């Protein structure tokens, strides 16, 4: 299967499970994405705040010990409104409602996922939320 990947895109993978995080990192890297990783919400926010290259997408687990992926998505949308969030979870999409994400504009990928499922969902999410020319995030305006 061939994929139409946006070129020059960077992805931040956030998952407290090392094996899942590394698998997603490997799959995305091999597809040509520049990939950052974080094992917690705090690490994810640090990466987003210090990355020299803008992050094109945050791929985040929904259920994490320090803070939920839903809370991370709210923080990302507040600080970096042009960065879409793609949730992943083994619990199914209903976990988004349980975590309070019914008001959050995000995409969902169920675990376990195949390489093709991950790459298709990432590419589709990036294409669905294109950056608007001239728009600045709150942190860029400050």
C-alpha cells in the first residue's frame, strides 16, 4: 500500500508505555517523518515548547498516569492551536467521552494498530487540519 504523506512533517508521540512509543516512533521515522517522543504530558509540553521545528501533529495516548491525553490536547490547543492531536488507546473511542473529550476536536486510532493504519491516520489528520497562512499561535504572539 502506498501512502500520500505530507513532506517535512514532524510528529510528537506521547505514550507512557515505552514499547508502544518506540514502535510508533520507528514506524513513523521509517515513513520519513521527523519524530519526537515523550513518556509523559510534562515531557510532551517541554518538547513542544523547545522544538526548533514546529510540530505538525501530536499522537497521544488517552490514558496516562500523570495527566490524561485529553488534558494534554486541551493544553496543546490552547498554546499551539494549529497543532492537531490524534489520540490512540486500547480502550476504544468511548474512553474519550469518559475522559471528557466530547468537546475536543480530535481524531482517534485504536490500539493495537498496524503500520498502515497508523500512517494513514496520521497523514489524514495532518491533511484535515492544514496550517493557515499567517496565523500565529498564542506563544508566537507573545
